[in-house]
C-alpha cells in the first residue's frame, strides 16, 4: 500500500502548479479584436506581460469576480460602465486607448459599393445573410446595428442577419463565402486576406468606437502603470494604426 | 435419413480429423472434454467453417469445397448445453421463434404434441429466468423441434444439470427418441447417458475417431474399454418384462436367458435396455449352486483383452446379446479363460441401479 | 414562469433541433456501434477515433469543420444545395451540429449494450432458421433497447446543451437558429442580462430533468418487457 501512495504522491508533484511561482509583471485582460496589435506591442516591451483575450462581457464578469487582471482593455464602454458601477476599477484610471472603424466587407473579389442602398445590399445578399456580431452583445454588432438604424435599414435587414458570437466568426463566414456581406472592424478586415472592404461606414452614424483601458481596483501597481503608459507611446500607437485601428485625440 | 460427416479442422495445436455416418435414431458422439465433440457439433450446425470436409444431410450437401450452407438454412435443431433461451421472450414465444422460418406451415396439433411430450403446458407464460435448469432444457428441446429440423443436435444437454434433474429429464429424451421421427446426434461425455439413449456410438479421442458402431457392440468391445473408462465400461442388453414378483423383483427375459432385477416399474411386455457394468459381472466355469445371486446366464467367451493394469476385459456372447466382464488377470489365468470357452456369467441383482434401466429403444 | 415569445421560440427550437439530432444520428449510430462491437475490419481503430473526435475537439473547431464541409461552398454543402437542402444558418444545420456532437455518446452507449449481448443467443437464433436481419431485429435489438434508450437520452441532452459548434456553424438567428444555449449566451453578453439568462437556465434545467425522468421510466418499462429486473 505504501508504495501505491508514494507513486500517487510522485505523480501529483508532476502536476504541482509551478506557474504560481513565476508571476508575470503585468496581467492584461483584453478584447479579442486587439490580439494582433497587442501581441506586437508586448513583443517590443521590456518586462513580463501576459495578455488574456476574450469577449468584453466575459472579461467584465471575470474581473468582477476577482480575476487576477491588473489592466483591462475592452471594446465596449457599456461593460466598463458596468464595472465602474461595481467599483471594480481604480477611479479615474479609465482612458480610451485606441479607436476603430466599421466597414462593410464581402468575399475577396467583390466590387466596392458606392452607396449601400437597400436595393444594392439586397442584390449583393442574393438570398444570403449579412454576417454581424450579436447585435445586442458583441460591440461590433451593437455599432453595426446603430448604423443600420441610422440609415433606416434595420427593420428590413433584421431577418437577413447571421449573428456571430464574436466579430471574428462573422468575418470567417464572409471569408468562407457563406455570407456575401459582413459588418466588421476595419482592423479585422485588414487582417483577413479573403475579404475585401466594399464600403467604409461613416463613423458619425454610430457611437464612437473606442477601446477603453482601466486599472483593476485592488491590483494597482507601478508595473501596470508603466505598461499602460507604454501603450500610449507613439511607437505602439503606430502599430495600432498599421493594423487598421484609428488614433484618438488624447486628452493627456 | 442419414447424416454423413467428414471433417478436418486445425485449431491451434488441436487437430480434428474424422469421418462418420449417422442413420436414423440416436447417434451418440462420446469422448472426454477436449476430444473435439463440440467442434463437430458446431461444424454440423454451421456455426463453424471447417478447414476441409464434407457434410451432407439426407443427400443435401451442407459443406464441401464449394458449398457452405449458413446455419439459418441448415435446418439442424441445435440444443445447447446452456439452453440459450431468449431472455426477452416468454416460453410460448421462445417455442414459436423457429416456426416463422420453418418450411411448412405452423401445425397446431404437432405443436401441442411436442409441448405435451416435454411437459411444458403449464410453463407457457413463464420467463426464462423463472425456469429451473431442467425446465429450460425441455423448453430448448421443444423450441428446436418446433423449428421442424431435419436433424436434432443435442450438445451435452444434461451436463449443466445436477443428478436428480438429469434423472428427471432423461425420460423426456427417451420419449422424444421413440416418438419423434427426427434423427438425433447426441453429444455427451457420460457413458450412462449414451447407454440409455443411443443406438449408434462414435467415440472420439483427441480429435480422432477411435471406435464406432451399434451401441451394444461398441460398449461391450474390450478394445473400446480404455476409451470408455474401466469403471464406466459395460454392456447394454435388450430385455422384455415378463412378470413382476410380489417380492419386488421383476423377471426379465434376455436373448441368452432370464434376469431378476428389482425396482422395475415398466409394465409387463415392455422393452427395456439394461446397462450392466463390467465390474459387476463374475465368471464361473461351472453352473454355480448355492449362490445368492439369482442372475446366472450361460455364455461363450468371444474375446479377451489385457489392460495396462491388473485387469482383463472379457467379452461374452449370451444369445444375441453381449456381456462384458472385468476381472483380474490372475483370475483369468487360473480359470484358463480363452475365446470359445463356455462358462457362466453371474450378475448381482442389486448391482444394476435404476438409472441403468431404461425404457424403449429399437 | 412567464416566457417571452422569443424565449418560447428558443425553447421550441431547441426541442426540435434535439429531437431531429437524435433521429438522424440513431440509425447510423446503430450501424457504427454494431460494426465496432461485432466486426473486425481494417481501419476499425480509425473509425473509432473518428467517431470520438467531436468529444476531444473544441466544439468551435467542430463547428468550423462543419462549415468547411457543409457550408454553401463546402464539399458536401454544394451537393446538398443542389438537392435543395440548406444547412448553414438554418435550423437543419443546428440539428446536424448537435447530432455530430452527440454521436460519440450515442455510439458508446449502444456499443456497450451490443457487447453485453451474448453472441450465443444470436447463434441459437440462427440455428432456429433466422437470417442475419431477423437475428438482429428479433434478438439483438430487443436486448439492446435499454442501451439505445440511454444513447438517445445522452444524445438528446447533449443536443439541448450544444453551443460552440452550433453558433459557429449556423449563427444565432432568433426564431431560426437561436437555441436555448445561444439565447443564454446572447443574454450574458449584455450588462443586465443575467436575470433573463437565469430564467432560461432554469428552463433548460427543467427540460433536462424531465428528459432524465422520462428515460428512467422508459428504461424500467423496457427492463420489465425484456424480462430483466
């Protein structure tokens, strides 16, 4: 019997969570659409930064439940408001990091649309569906809905939407030609070679698309502050621009 | 009605190689476990494809180089050692399972006859798990019969039962043999069962046939004694009940004389087969007087065979029957026993147990 | 519990999708389970691995593979489209996704049941004149009914809860492909959607418990019918 227990003990030590010892300097929870740009930024940073990507709602809930994040960068202001109401964020630490634009995309090779009228869009759909993030949850879906409402196409197109759990899935459907049209971020469209931008959605027809960043209450530390400042540096902002994001007029 | 079998099959180290013919009535395939009996049965039923061989039933080829008739088309009614009743059907449904595949239409009177023959009237609604081992085997027998087989194959049907249950089911088998016109292959490692039921006998040892022929001849053949076993060896006599004495002894006539045996319930005139173990037979050169045994039969010695041990098997002719005695080699020498010698076989009445006497036979 | 019309839609759609998922997967699951339990053939291990794939792959990957295969431009999707069968962004696609995700569970339950059937009983049926199909229908099938039932319940439960592959393959279209799990997920994406999500969660729980109770009751009936208590 003793040998059995010693074997079990030996096996258990194999799985002992050694990562507990190697704590990173900064842990960031960030919206999934930021991945490519943030990875590049982190690669150029001197210091141990771990970034966990997910949906904004998911991140907000995890942080509210005490997830070990020092910094959050979400794609949606509503969830940051929600966290502020719960006093989960360091007061006054909230700031918009970067902006984005919406575009209408089609499978690569599609001709651009000069004017997205109802008729023109229906002709492109040809019985297919308009891919979009979930219109009441996924930020890109919420902005897309605002635009459709502004141009009075919302009620017409509601039955022709294919709502995805995140904007990348909507992009995939267009890339796979399952959906002839999609509403996605300009940054996503730029990252995917199999889609072409058909139309730039005017940014005054929906809420301003911003990625607010904030520090998590109870996790304040200088390392996180240093990394946050680094993200505002011209070098990093340049990376965001190259990836299709939009620079914001900073108030700093 | 005949079954012709010739088989060659290799199974690891085991090599089965034999041929035999089986006619009407009961042909027993006898041998110790591992002799290849069940392999033969499975090959006949179509559950095993032999490496080589030819099996024909009533001129219908079941197996040869080009043919392999599937089990479902052979019309061989197989009764397994373990019954194999369908647990999700009651007895009635088990019995009728084969009828839908049988060649001729369902015959209610025939069905009733078989159900009555095997005493299953009261069991119709029971589930297999509510049956005793003997009842299960009777249902399995009836089920096989009701599929209208051309051959009935009983593969150690009693070996899973204890002695009292065996005793209880044997009369059913005897009735089956005498009343149902289907040839039966009876596979067994019990000499007692073979002696009671079989007409023909094939003895297997290590995959080879070592003896075959009429059961009376093979069982009384001194040469077959090593395969049958010295304690089990003995002859089978055909007898007729002449009268029942008030002292409990009944008088039976055999072709070579008269026997007085106890505990016989068959009516006067009934044909019986009586198995007499070789070790229960004594030999006297002169007609004995002042002997307690009532059973003395004049015989002529037909064969002697010395075994590996101290015993000698002596085969004797009594009328048309044969008797087998096993005595010591020293006694055989002192009495100067030799083929052709006329002498007397002595049999103790109480040495023949009830189980060695059975009714019927051809 | 007062349900809003779109919640009713989600519930009814989930039930429809799950029932169809089980209906389309059952015959194939029976065949595959029988092959795995009773036959030796080259590629058996491969077939077994393939069947179990949805169990190990992340559901989103399964959904993606489904999109590749059964989308409008997929290998099979093109052929099916010619026959007028649409799967992508359609409830039929949700049923297919749910069927594939539940397939390993259904096959496993039935395979175990087939392995538990004594082949000697099937041999006995054969010697009584039953051909292979009759043996299966009259002996094997009744004896594996409890296993089939278990497989059906597992497959149904899996289908009711399937989310990852479904949303990747057929999106989240209210009234058409928005099943209970996608509706719950959508609600959790909005601040303040917790109460409604909880309500739908309880609804799922009720359906799940109902299904299990029903299957227990059926299993007892079947057990009595096949004489095993």
